[in-house]
């Protein structure tokens, strides 16, 4: 058969193995006739392969003498042989689609692989993909459901009468399924109970008792019949009604045991129930619920004094209707009484600031204890806690505690503990020794760490040097002096507190006191100009202490200057070119000597160069040379250096005494700056006066023509530094004017006056604008 038209509905994929013989599936479709007399890679060829390989049927195109042919004819062939065709899918059956059905336009067959509750999974060829294997899962509600199922060989045991369930669908009630009727005998049966269509784990026997998990669900029994050599068959019962809750059956009623008295426990018995469930309790006083009383035991409190007590037992089990049963009431609850089993006592040491703790003893019931501490039998104001710390006022007195027990519904009970011995004075505990913080050094402050004291104390200090107290050194800090140099320092801490014995602890000694260190807070400074004939002045700087003595030493570079040990110094010619600084030395008793250098001065110079104002000679015209001159200068060994300027801009490379005027200078003023330099002298600069505006020299080109008895003259003007020169020109013949012309943009022309025939030598004189010089030229013309 050829491939059907594409079906209109999506289908889901299912697992399957294409075990169709390789020789057939690797050849081109319809190129071979298979062993069953169908064309290869057609739906009929694959189903014939499955019937042979899975159903063990020697099926061919002429099975049992009928010609099966195309898939559309398979139903007729089956019916002609009496082979069952129905709408009941079984594993191994042939799913058949009539030609023109929703599932196939030309007819189709497939092999049923799996039968589910509401679907089947088939294996087929030449449907979803032309000439290839596929699997499909088709829902019973799908329009693609097969037109029928052909049972070539009934490989499945088939159910002929459905099984049924007997019993009541109720939690805890037994249900039993029958096997139903089947197409074969000597069968083995297996069972699976389902709740709302889902298998119930472990429910695989013929009978089943619903549990809470099945409450309100519909139950079915699924019976599977098996027989050697056949596929299994399954059948399900009709669903039961919704599973109803189970019902408890009560035997003996609950009861309350015990004496009804405040503080005495009552116990509840749960009674007898079928089935055994979980039990919870509610206790009642005179018929009213007691909040929170939900255990199997209950101890009456003052709130129930005089009330009758009973208990209600609530039986629950998953899937069962809850049942509640109440006990008979007790007699009225009587008041409770305290019983002292262990007398109150005091623990701790009777000493100032040592905590004493009251043990209330042991009472039945525990009750609520209040306390009153006594000193020599007299109540101590405010001492009503579980602990008491004796103060200085309690010194030498005996302490006891009075305990009063209270609880609602109980009579108040009071008793007093045995007294302690007399309260002793407090003693300090030094938990961390005093210490001297800092390095023992002359002029450096030391600080006492008082250590840690229990209890907190008022502390005083006494400093000692080499174990000898320093008079007046009783502050927390101490600064060693020059007298302490090389000696060890200690501090004694004295602890005081009312009611306590005074305690004194001395710190560990410091190392030997070191010399002090003078620090420079402001470095020395040198003022004045480092020049021959001037005097430099040095400050002493500022120091962390006032030195006993200050000294000076002047240096030229890194070399000390012999004899220069005052705070002032006048540079000499030998210092020329050197940078000077002063070293100040500070000295004080008990301190190390400290040298501090000032910053270095500029280099020492012999003086300031001087010279007369420079001048410029020469004409400021393009191409001309200008000369810068310095009339006189000092010192005579100095060298002038030149820098030419165009306006305010330095001219690149113009650093000689002479300068040739350039095109870029046209229309600008020029000047020169002279710097006079000499070794070990301070250089000076002076500026010349500016030149006149730089002029340019025009270049003239004359052209003449002769026409209509007159000479025509054209003048071209080229002026370096100017792009469009303009001006006027005159044409002369031996001083007589022949014509005047205007020049604009570098060009001008004129028609000259009549000339006599012959050769004439004419003079052209050009006068430009503000930035040009005058220029002239000659031209010879011939008049016919």
C-alpha cells in the first residue's frame, strides 16, 4: 500500500524497537517482496512480521486460503475466515483502519503493543514517515482510534463476564472481588485494587479493607488472568460508591481515678474501643472546659477548687468518624497543703561583698517563694531577693533568710534558715597585677595601669625610683627626670573600700631609665640672599624641650666651613656656586644630643649682571639684516644671549646678535631680548625698543602692446608677505607723465598718451600701501 494522507491530529511517541529485518528495511520501499508475500516497508509487511515473530502465526498474504491484500481488505479477509473482528484492543491484535476513515484515507494496519486503561500503543510502518517505523499512543477519545481490531490468533486470555465486588465500601470494612468469567480454563489470577483509577500500593489480594487513604474515593478491583503460552488478560469491576468513613464501637466507658484535691494528679482511662484508635482528652470542671487540659492526666489547681471534675475521651483514626465519650464526675476538689521536705538554707561566705544565695528548700508543691534577709534576726530593708550581698553595715553580724511559700489554693507556709557565722571584712582580689605602661625614658611620661580588683576599689598611687618613693609622685602618671637616668621605676597601687582591708600591690620594675630624646618640632631656617657681600641669618628652630645649649655649623655643600659657627654667616668668593645650609645642635642634661639641618640655600653668587639697554640697527625691511648691540655690561667676562621676537611671539631659531627679516615678519614690529649670563652671577634680562613695522619690497613685471595708434601698458606686482598688493603707479618719459594706473589684487593697466614714432625708454614708478616700499622699473616700447 502507499502511505496514507497526513492525519490531522498530533500523536504522542512511545517506546518501541524497530526489529523489522534489515534486508527489508534497508532496501528501497516496494523494491522487494518479503517472505510473507507483501512489499517491503509497507504497513502490511510489518504487521505480517509481528504476527510471525510475536504471535507465532505462520501468517502470509494468503493465510488460511484467503487473499488479504491491501490493508483496507483485511477486515473482510478475517471475517471470511471467521477470525474475530471487534472493538476490544488486546496485545498482539491487529489495529485496522478502514479506507476513508479519520485515521487513514486508504486503509492501514498496525500491531497493538500495549493496552492501557484509556489508550493503546501501536507499532507500525509507513504512516507517520513514509516507508519507516514509528510508534504511537492513541487515546480512546481520539478521532484516530482504529476502526476495529482483528484477532488473528487470540494471544490474550479474554474476559467474558466482568468481576464484581461484594461488601460495603467503608473504611475498615472488608471488600471481596470475584474472578469473573474468561475465555480459557486453568487460569492463574492476580489482583490489583484501584482508588479513583490509581493502583493502591500493596492491595494485591482478592479481599481488601479500605483505609483513610481511600476515603471518598471509588474503588475497583482489576483482575489479571494468566496462562502459560498466552498473553495476560485483564478485567475490572464496576466502581464502588464513594468509600464512607468507618465507625468506632465503644466498650467500657472512660473513668477518672485519683483524689480530687488541688495539687493531686487525676488520671483518665480511655475505655475500650474497636478498632483501637488514637485518643485525646478534654477535662471539665463543673461542666466547663479547662483550657489546656488535654493530657491523660490532670492536676487540679486553685481555679478548680470546689468543682467536680470529669474527662471526655475523643477517639480518632484515619478514615473514621470521630467519637466522644465522657466519664462520670468526681467529688468536689479539696484545697491543697504544702509539705516541707528540705529546710531553706544559705550558701556562700559571710563576708562583705561576697554574694550569699538562698536555697528555698524543697516543698510540695513547689509554690511561689518570697524572701526576707535578716541580720542578727532583724529584717534588712529591701533585701527580698534570692541573693544578698553583705555590706559594711553588716560587719560582724549573723545573716539568715526567711522563706514564705505561696500558691493559690494552698495555705501560706513560712520558715527561717539557720544563721551564718559573723560577717567578716572584705578582702580585695587582685586579678591582674598593676603595671607601668610605657618605656622608662627621661622626659617621656609613664602611666600606671592599676590592674584589676575584685570588687572595684578606690585606688591611689606612689611612684618609686630604685625602690625609693619619689616625694609628691602620687598621680597616675610620672615623667622621669635627668636624676632618674639609668634607674628602674615602679608604681605601688593602694586599693581602698569601706568594710575592706586595705591592699597594696607594686608593679614590676621598668628597665633602666633611658636618656631622653630631643625632637625637632620646627627645623632651623636660613634667611637672606646667598650672595657675596650679603649676610645670612639662621634660626635655632623649635624643640620638644628647651635645650640647655644651642650650637651652629655652616656647610658649603657637604663640607663644613671652617670657623662658621655663629647664627649668621657672610658668604665668601670661595663659596661661589655652592649651596649653603646650617646644622644646629641641641644639648640638654639627661638627653641625647640632636643635630638638625636647615634646608639648603640657592647657589652662592658673586653679584648680579648689569648692562645698558640693547639697541637694534638696520632697516626693518624684508631681506635686510638687523643688528642687536649691547653698549656696555658688567662683569666684562659675561656673555650676552639673544632672543628675537615678532610682536609678543619668540621667533624660532632667532638667537644670534643679527637677524635677517623674513616674510612672516611683514606688517609686524620686531624686538630683541638680551640675557646677560656669567658663571656664579645672577643673570639679568633687558628688552630693546621695537622696530618700525616691517615693510616688504615689491617686484614689478611690465607688459606693453600697441593697438589703434596707442600703447597699452599692464603692470603685475608681486610682494612677498602680502597676498593681494594694491597701490598706484605712474608711467614717465624723461620726467613727463604718460599715464597713471591703479593696482588692485596685484594687477593694473593703462592706455598711454600719444607717442611719436620710434623707440622710447619708459619709466614705471609704483607706490604701494603702508606695508610696502616704493619700486621702479624701465621698459622700452617701439611706436611704428
